[in-house]
C-alpha cells in the first residue's frame, strides 16, 4: 500500500516553462489537496478536490491549474513557472473529508530559476 | 474565515525539559476540527491528533498531551520530558464542518538540545 505518491521529488525549471506535478493515491480517498510550503509561511492551500470532476481554489491558486479526472490522480499544473513558485509542494488526501486525518505525499521540491 | 495562529516561530529547549506549543484558532462555525501534525527533519508530514469542537477533554498519549479550550480558542500541545527526536516543525490545523478546506498555521520549529 503506497499511500500518496508524488513525482518528481526534485525539479528545476526555467522561468516561463510549464510542468505538471503528479500526485496519486491508492487509498480510494475522495478528498485531495495541494499545498505549498515556504519558509515562515507554513502550509498554504493551493487547490483541492472533493471528488472526481470537482475542484476548487484554496488560499493561493494563482498560477496553478488542477484537474481530477479519476479518484486516484490529482495533478498540479504550472503553466508558466515564475521564481515566486519556488517552493516545496505537498499533496494530501483524506478518506471522509476535511474533518479526518490527512495523508501526505513526500513532497516535491521545485526551484524556478 | 477560518484562521490558525502559531505565534511561536521557533523554540529551543534542553532535552528533558517540558515544552508547550501554542495554537490559537478563529472560526465562525460551531462544529469544527483541530489537528496537530509533525514534520521531522526528513520532511514528511505526520498526523498526531484530531479533536472535534464538542470534545474538550484533554488527551494524553505518552509524553504528548493536548489542551483544548474553547473559551480561549486554543489547542495547545505539550511535550513532557522532551527528547532530541522531538525536534521538528509542528503544525496546527483547522477544518470547519461547513467547508472542505484544511487550513494550517505557519508552524513552530522546535529544537531539542542535547
């Protein structure tokens, strides 16, 4: 049972490039979340999804897109990377909504130069 | 809007001392849930505890204890007889019953000095 898997673990992008951070969970969880972690800022919610086909914005959605075509996958897309998007990104899932324990992936460290 | 404040950015204590991490929350919902997560130096996020707004009973798990007080909107975390392995960043989080978001505080970095 792998839990929540994020790929890649590390990535360096040039300003203006696009990329997709992958997140997959094998626990049949309905709810999935994307956070970014920056020094002194804690974990900030980017986008989240309460089920396949449903997504919504979090606290800092600008510059990011998401989709949820399956229960298992919740990719995060950066359409035109900016240095301000340099961060550690975490994907999480919960079994029964926001009021239950969240399971996190190992994180993706992204650097935009 | 929901908000979580962890005013202590960084704390250093000597091993075997007790330490309390503060968490203050804001919510307009009457039903809500509070959490603590640990992020050790290896970087992963580990769930520690969940509390709902109707259960103000304090909880103890080994050297860890949590004090939930609705009157002061606080959910503080105490480590008794701290150990070097307790060194980590600790996050407090809040979710409201009428919402699907989980909002985290900025975290407290705890250093346990040998």
